[in-house]
C-alpha cells in the first residue's frame, strides 16, 4: 500500500513552484490532493489532470481572506471529508527598496499573506484534521542568515512570525498528536526566485550554498513529503 493511501492533503499555492511539486509528490505516494490557487486556474487544472479527477480538485481562494479560507475548507471537506495534511505554501517575497521605502500598505500586504493567512487557515482546518495529522508551514533561511539584504525586511519579519507561531501551535495541536513544522529553504530555483535578480546575484547565492547550487523544487517536495508522513511522528 502506498504511504499516503487514504490520506487527504490540502496544499495552498499549489498551481506552481514548490506547491505544485509537493502536490504531485504526495499524489504519487497515494494521497488525494486539494490544489488551492489564486489566479492560475489553467496551471492548477493541469496538475489535477496529471493526478486524476478522482483524487484531486482545484479550488480558487485567496487564503489571505477569512471568507475565502472558509470556502476552501468547506470545499475540501465536502469532497474528501477530512484534511490529514495541511501544507501552507502560499506567500509573498520581496518589498521594493529598504527601510525608507517601506509603506503601511506593503507591511499589511506581506503580513497578511505570510502571517495572517496561514494562521487562520490552520484555525479553520483544525476541526477537520484527524488526531495524528500534519501541519506544514514555510519560512526562509533568510530569517537566520547574517548576509540578509535590506529589501528583505518585511519578508523576513513575516516569516519570523511564522517560526514563532510554529513553536506555539506545536504545543497547542500536539495535544491531539498533530505535528506542526516549518520548513525554511535556502535559495530554490522557482520562477519567483529569479524575479529581479541578475546572473551575478544568482551565481553568488549559488556559491554560498553548501552544495554550490540552487535547490530544486523536487528536493523541497521530498522534505515536505517525509515530514507529512507517519514516519515523521
């Protein structure tokens, strides 16, 4: 029997990048998958076709908005009855400029997408996660990287909040044997990663990495799949 046979995974931001790779990896191991997306309907439906409509659905929802989170949770439970694994991949990356250019709007946008959205998605989903389920969030290695650049202020602040949420939620949901973990990748070769970067910047970050290269989507998906499994109790 496949490792995730009978399991249901809800993956936010699943139409591309790490979310897409993770959804496919879980499906390949037997899980049924709910593909959440905001605007890339064609990409999301393409993944559903690859997995099969009997084990996957695509649901449009902006998970920074409470009402949309409720709709996403309801669509998942109506179709599959539960949420064994909740993977909160959706988030925003960079602001423009350094401290002097930070605006209240930019702060609210990143804080909502990277902090508020995951928190309230967990709150909405928790009643439908069976005891022993899994919650997986994403931070960034920049939260603990001394060579962080000034234009990552809002991104790292919001991801730092995720790491602190994880510590507390692990205690809260741990009473039901639900494990809560955050994955903090280094530079990964997603489409979003390359936006605004010169070839020299990419090469510099590749050189800093212990392996001397960018990470791949599949490598992150493999980590997510392991800590979503029963072996990671």
